[in-house]
C-alpha cells in the first residue's frame, strides 16, 4: 500500500499535540527573539500557570467536602498566589512518579511528600527540608514491647516490597544476619497495620505520619523504637530550575517565620473534625442558654425548606456549637460553617451573620438531599443526606459503590456506614473515582447529629414525631406524599 500524502499543516498539528499550545507560545517567543530558553520561573510567568505534580494522599492532596485539601496543596496554592499565577495540579501515582513529571518537563514542581534522598539529589534540585519522617517499629499492645533491634529477631515482620522500610531492614541485617522479614506486593500500609492488629504478623514498620493516621483505625497498635534516622521531605525541581529555587526557599522561610508552616503540617497530621462522644450535659445546657437566641431563625429556615428546625439546630451545634463567630483553619466560618463557595451557591453574602448562615445551611442541605436517589426510603435517605452534607456527594457515591461491590445494599445507611472509613485507606481509595477522603468523619457526624436531634426533640416535646421524618417533610411542616 502506498503511503498517504502528507496533509497540509500536518507538521504543525504534530508539534501542537506533542508540546501543547502554551509550549508553542514559549517556543515562538524564543525563535522570534533568537534568545535563550526561558528559565523555569520565566516560563511560569509567560504561561501564567504553576504546574505542580502531586499525588492523591492525606499527606499531599485530596478533594474534601470543602474543596481541595492536603498539606502539599495548601503549600502549593500559597506559592502560586505568591507568584501571582494560577495553580494547575497534575496527579501522579506516587512521589517518585511526581518527581519524574518534573524531570520530563511535565511539571515545574513536584510536591508529593517526596523523600529527598541522596540518589534523588543527584538527578534533581530540592527545596528546603520542611518536614522529617521517622520510621518506627509498630507492634500490638497485647504483645511484648520490642525495645531494640535485637528484639526483632525471630519475629514475623511484614513490609511492602522495595519500600524504604525494606531497605532499612536490609541495612540492619548486615549487623543481625538472623533477622528475617516478609516483603509483600499489592498491599498498602493500612493493610499491614490490619495484619499486625489481627495477629497475622508480629511487627511492621511505618512512617510517623502513616502511623498517626493508622491509629484511628487500629487503636490497639503502638509505636516502639525508631528504626532509622529521620528522612527529609522537600519539593523537587528540575536541575535547570536554578531561578525558581530561591523563590521556593523564600516561600518556606517566610511560612516558617510566621509559624504557618508548622500550623499547616500539624493540622493535617491531626485531621479536623469534632466527632468525639456526645457531651449530653453540655448540650442540654446549650439548648437552654444559647439556642433561644437562634431558634426563630432555625424555624424560619424550616418554613422555607420544609426541614425540621430541630435537625437544622442539631447540625448547627455539631458544626460550631452555635457559635456565629466560629472560623476553621481552612476558612469555613459562621454558625453553620459554610465555605465561601457554598455561601455563594446558596446566596449568603455574610457567613458570620447567624440568620444568613442558618438559612444558607438549610438551603444547602436541601440541594444535597436532592442529589440522593429518590427511590431510597427513609430513614436511610436522611442519613445518607447528612453524610453527603459532611463529606461531599462524590465521596458518598464512592462508598456506595464499595458497598455494592461487597455485596451489600448501597441504599442502606448501615451498609454505607461500614464502607466510608475505607476511603481513608489506600487499598480502597485507589479503587474509587474521587480518591482519598476522611471517611470516618461522616460516620461520626451522622451519629452525633442523630443524638443531638433526639435530645432536642425530647426537650421540645417532639417525641411523638419520628426522628427519621426530619428531612422528609414538605414546606411549612406538611408531609411529603412519599411519607403520608
């Protein structure tokens, strides 16, 4: 077969598909002026965009109910604002893959919790070390405490294959030839925690940040001694980015000077959310002393949306303890703790105004409920609505899909409640569309709101009215046809 003749303009299309339109603009400027290749910072200014490679992880970036979250996201977003450009994220499978994006000119910075090891420093530039991670031996509290490397011999130790933890054990084996361990494929750190907690293994190794998260799911685990020296975490840049590196260094230096760097890192190591057991006496006291100031506005919101005012009040207490001046570190504020985006969506101009906040929260809850399939009966639809209100509808859908895959009913709150915490475990969130989420939070949120609602109904003489109809009423307290 004879080759097809070249199409007019074909070469131009090839260049555009390979490099992209912004790259062509930069190349055209170079050719037109016969100048050198622009430096990385100059390219960022020309494009008006900072391209950052990161990964979906609680220690890097994820999409929360309030929008993008994660320590690396916050740091990168702040740097983009400093440069006066837009932030564009490119999601890689791992820290190593994110660094490869930079080395292949697909991103300007790799911000993914990357270990700045000596081999990597031979290939890339690194910004200042802003965090150090320790490797700890992790054991079950019922078992004997390992106090030294010698106590590891004869133990069933499990680590991920080709991990830095496996490398640490290999170095230790040079001094302790009798040391043995098992390296596993297709497992994440949470799965290894589960093996130790369940007795299938005696010990594992975890980074300090991983263990902080793991303790939420396996409280019977404890950290023993530190196995290896602290590992440095830093942003990775391409070797040619010598003009960008001083700006990165200045960014971190200023964040550290004002204490913001430590605040960001600490906040994400200890995730937000107050989902402790309900303090009933404190709540009863607040109902008597603080609620009267806001009750009229909760009732007004109920008349507008048809949602029981007591449910709205219960949500408000869980969100802010009925504090109209409340502000979170991520910028949500007001009595109903609305984000700026949500406030705009529900037409709230001032989030700190308690009436506006209450009306806005009720409107947003109505919008969320309308996304839940109408076929789902009460009370499950109400509880799923509350979960979506807290974590976002997309993450709720991910949990429902996991429930369906497990052979459970995705329309049942009890079944979905079991799956939601899995969204915080890499083994599971990598199988979902939206990735990592703090899945234990909506479980606690719904549980607490249910309790506050039941107490409030009791205190206001509403025990004759089923709690589960709180979201099922029509406007002005009328019953919806589905619940008559």
